[in-house]
C-alpha cells in the first residue's frame, strides 16, 4: 500500500485542494477504507486498486463514501503518472460507482 497527499489545482505546496490517494495492494473492506479516510481527515481520500488496465476508484470523506470527487480523481491520476505506475503517454482509466472515467 502506498499513501500520498496531493494539493490539486495548484503547483504550490500548501495551496489548492488537498486529497489523500491510497494505492491498495489488495482489496479492503468499506469499513476499513472509511476508517482510513477518517484518520486522514481530508475532505476526500481516494482508494485505487488495479485490475488489468483499469483502476477501481472510490472516494471517502471522513464520514461517508461519495459517488464522485473531481479533485481526488485528478490527484489519483497525477500520482499514477508521477510514480511511473502509468507511462507518460498511457491513459488513466478509472472504474467508479459513477461509471467509467
């Protein structure tokens, strides 16, 4: 498991809109992700789990799961490219409760 905090919508530290990004090695329960997001205490924490070329993506606030979160999605894509999980020219594909992104 890898954990990141990303300031979305900015190039400057401590600005923008912060989001947690957690790349999971194996699936976790809803209650585990909820507890983790509560401990991160950010407006949203994104959880990614890779299945072939698609990443399952879910978002949790400290209190509940949400069906869509733009800044945490952008933060997730940023980490996938920054950490070289995806190549620079490779498309990030997310499977979410709101559909395919």
